[in-house]
């Protein structure tokens, strides 16, 4: 094993015609502990000095007067025919490969990176000294093996002194003859235990592989022409006693004397874990940008080539976005390079958040970044990402009490539409980026002219929207909100629609993004507030009466508009009571400029305006800020309502929002309610209001007024009884089994619900309070244990029972141990026993959760159930 002292005592020569470089390297090595460091500025003396001193490492400059580094290496080769211990230093990257071809072992670049220089010197010295030590080992091993089996004890004493692992294998039966202490320490086995194992169990290879290795080692020994030739090293992994893999570098020797039946195969293995880690660090440094941590140009092109290769098989599109920061040089010059580096680092963090996990972000140099997007659809996805990048730049960057605002120009090129190779694709994206800069910056351009048609189409959409506001093409539809306590309409949300000439009714998803990007949302938002107040006033003059209307407010209305003035003037213009108007804001809008938002909302609240947070749970507001905002209501996002009856995580989030809101004395409304189970689940868990297609789709103003006037209400709560009946849910995909169980239990007076699938079971659990569940284990999509595991999360008070007709009990027992299942019974069942056990299950439920109540059936013996 090469120790640290061995490396620090290595003989090193520095050759450079520049004294300042020699002094720098001498200082770097001496302060790191190296003690034998010589130097010269005359390259002509290197070969004679090496012949006399046999240096372990020569650090050689390539460009020197009189004699170049290449000439020096040529002069050294007769002295070092097998291994030239030269580390070249160059400031010209294109000379690196030529230096390696000339015999150099490695290279470093000018200007010096101290960590990189010391790492490469350490690695080269370790390899150089390993070659020296290997020759010594070779001689020792050959002398020791000649002593045959009688001298094994003496061999062990000598070899136990090394940290390397040494294995002696009998070539006759291919079993271990002996090992040294280094092998025991490396693999974590006592010597006796290690000798009892087959070599293959340790990773040394099976019988066939060892036989081939013995033949190869024998052939190499017979053909050896140089007495001190370095052994051939190979890398492999050995297995420790705890199952961990140890990377090692090994060489093989075959005992050359004695009868062939008793020859010994010797394996010497060195742990190279630290070297592997160092190599991994070097690979990371070679492929990742040091400032931002993003893939550098080399890795980016490699990843792009792999993405194109995969896209050829999958028929996908690969999109490259080339991003150039506008006017970055001015910011860098005015604030300094350090601030410029910090700005690039912060921008890279924002950039990573704009892409999916499977996409790649890279820094190509300076202020130029690039994205690789894998898409299965059209180029509109690229437009969305480009706009996200532009939006990410809109918020100012805070740089040590200074603020900087940037924009970006983005070029877009596509595979296979534009090019089929990485270099051309990036070049075309760069060209498109330059076009975007020429157009004024803060925009994007496609390389292909045909794709720019879509960009022009977007511009056309912008112009059409500007005309729409002036020509009265915008209108409001209204979706009713329903109070879950009364079941009646409690208000409506105003939703924007665009009646575009020649296109018909256009929904917000197709144009609201353009309104926000262009800033038109400020004007349109003001129009929406005015139109909503106008409609409220119109309803007040009819039998419909007062309708509470909520309007959505965009974040840019706070930043660029005068929301307080817009609301106040609309209320006064149409003589509308302030309490009938509600403003809905997203968490993002609230937090974009929190202090100003609090002031504006507080002023509106004093006028009597209600305020709600829309899409709650999808943003990033903190509870500390939430208490400071003058909020009246939280709106649960549809993302948590869609699967609220089947997804425990969505249910937990929704219930947490309800509980938190009520603790803060806020009302809660859930949007996107489309089914009766969703409705009943929310009603049972104290949600205040709902809106969604279950009650009504968005309606034009006249239809909304008619609906409000009609008095339509929700269906009554099916569980309004003061004391709910004992309810048993049976879940089995076999309808015959369900029928049999229904007949068995109906005589006991339970309310019996039956479901032929877990999905139907979830719906029934949402509709009715259930105390006991009996579920089949083997069902499609979800097994019984999987279904009841989810039920436990959403309805932890239920008593959950598995009824199974097969003997695979491992999953069932595991569920019992985890508390997901109360009991397990087999098919076919005993009717009397099963009825008694279900009665006991209800009894257990009411004891645990029934406020003193327990179920007693006619003729039931109380003592029998409790004893």
C-alpha cells in the first residue's frame, strides 16, 4: 500500500522557463508537505538529471525556448520505455491531446487551479510508486512461492505487513490455500472463515474464470522477456462480509516451480476506493460549471446527442432553447464581476425551476444558457417554457442591498424539423436567439420560418384581444356557489368569456395567459370589476335580489393598476352594496408584493368588500403572512377535490385546510365538485360552500338570474338522523358472494351497503358514515389490503375486516401488524361465527367511538359479548 509519507517523500522535478511559475509550483508543493522538490529553467538538463536521480514525477512546461516539452519527452523515452512520469503544463487546450500522444501521463491547464494540480500530482505519484512497489512485490512473491507449502507461514508473516489483500489459490481444486491479514481486513472476515469460502463468493471469479486466469498468468510468465516488467493490472470488485462491494486493482501471478498439479495462483488486490472518489470528483469538475453547478458545454452536448438518439426510436421532438441575457454586460460592468457571478447563479436557480425533471439545463458560457426539452406534441410547449423563463426574470434580483432587473432573448430550434445533430441544432438556436435580440430583446424566435408563423399568430391574438376590449366582445358568465348548511345558492363566481367574431365563445385557458404576458390583464381586470357590479345592480332591480359575486384579481392589478380606485368607482357608479362584491386572489398574487397587498386589501375591507384566497394549497404563502392578510374565505383548489374520496393525501390536505380555516375563523369553499360522493364527503367534514358542475356549470347572466330565482337547492344530507344506523359495507367483486353476505347480515338489522369494486366502496364511504367494513382480499386493480390501507388513512375510526378465500396470508398479516386490518376470516365462512364476530366488531366500534353507546340486537346477551 502506498502511504501518505511515501507520496510526500517522492522525488519531483519542476521544469519551466518562467521563474514565477517554478516558484508558484514549488511553494504549492512544499506547503502541501512534499519534501523532495527540485526545479530548473533549462530543459536541456532534464534527461541527464533524470538518468542520475530517477525522478518519480516531472512537471513539464510544453513551450520553452531552445527545447520544447515535446523534445524533452522524446529524450526521456529511452530512459523510461514503459512509463513516462511526466505531467505537462500548458495554457493552450488544443495541445493537451498532442501531449498525451507524445507520452505524457496527464496534464493541467494554466492558470493553475491549486486543488486540481495537487489532485493530479497525488494520483500520478500513487500510480508511479505502485509500479515500483509492484516490481518489488513480484520479486518477493516469486522468491516466497518457491518455498512451496512448507514456507507458507513465513510467506504469511511477510505479507501480513501490507495493507493489500493477497489470496493464494490452488490451481488443482481452485480453492483458497491461504490469505493475508490485509484480505481479512478488506473483506471483513476472520482468516478461518475466509478460507472456507469459495473464491467466487468473494468476487474473484468462478472455477472457469480462475482456470482461464491461471493459464493466462502461466503464459505471461513463460513469455516474459523483461526481468522487471510491471505486472498487468486489472480492476474488479470484491464482496465484503456485509455485502458491500470494494473496488480493487489486482494483478495475478502463477507459481512457476514444482509440478503443475501443485501450482499456486496468487492474486494481489489493492483497495482503490479513494482513487475512484477522486476520479469521480475530477469527472464532475470536467462536466459541470463551477459557478452555477449546471452541466457545462461538454456535458450539455453529450446529453443532447443522447436525447436525439432516444428521440429517433421514440419519434419524439427535441427542442433546444438558447437563452441570452439582455444587457448583462452593463450590469456586470456597473456592479462588478462578483455581483455578476451572483446574478448568474441566482438566475440559474430560477431557470431550473422552469423545467421538468426529465429536461436538461446547461450553461454554455458567459451569460448564455440552454435548455433541452423532450416533447411529444407541437412547439406550443416550447413557447410556454420560453414565457416561463421570461416570467422568472421579471422579479428583481436582490444583490447585497442592490436590485437588478434583467430580460432574456430566447432562440428555439427543433429536432428533427431544423437539424439532426447536436452542433447544428445549438447553432440554429443561437441564430434564432440573435434574431430575438435584434428585435429588441425580451422575446423569443424560432429558427424555422414556418414555426415563426405561430409567433405571428400569437401577436395576432394580442391585437385581437386589444380590439375585443374596445369592441365589447368580452362578457361574464357566472358559476353558482352553494351553502352546504342550507343547500341553497350563496353567490356566484364571475368567469371571463370572449365572444370572438368568426370564432365563437373562447374560454379563458386560450387567452388569459396572453392577457397576463402583455399587461392587458390590468385593463381587463378593471372591466371585469365594473361589469360584475353592473350585473349585481341589475339583479337588485329584479326579483332575483342581491347576489354575492366574486371576481378574480391578477397579481399585476396590484403592481401596475389601481385596484382600490377601480373597486371604489365601480361600486359608486352602479350603487352596489360593498358586501355583495368579493375579490378572489391567488397565493402568488398575495405574496408578490405582500406589504402593498396588505395595505390595499385592508382599505377595501374597511369599505365592506369580502376577500378570498383562490386555489389555496398550490402556492407558497406562509401562515405568518396569512394571519396578516384581511381574508374572509379560503378556496380549496380543484386539484385536491378531484380525488378527495379515493386519495388519502388529497383528502388529508383538504381536511387540513378546512380545520386551519375554521381555527382562523375563515369560511371554506371547495371548487370543482362534480359528484355526489365528493359533495357528501365535504359536507360531512364541515366545508362551508361548494361550487362545480355537480350543482351547475357556469351560466350566462340571464340563466344565472333564473336559477337563483327558482330556489334550486342541493339534495338533502342522507345522514341527518340524530343517531346514525349501524352501517356495514361489503366489498367484493363477486356478486354472488355479496348476495350471500347481504342475506346473512340483513336479519341483524344493519344498514347494509354493497360495492363490487374499491372505487364504488370509496363512493359509499363518502356518502354514508360506515362503522364496519368487510372486504374481499383478491380484487382487480386494488387488493383488499391495499384498499383498507387507504381507508385507514381517510376513515381511521372504521373497523376493517378481510374475508379471503386463498392461503397467501403474508400481505394480510402485514396489514394486521400495521393496524390497517382489525380481523381476518377465511372463505368459506361459518355463518353463525361470522355473524357473532361482526356483532363484536360493532360492539368494539361503539365502545371506542360511540360516546357511551353500544349496539344491542334483540335477544342479544350483554354478558356474552363483553366476557
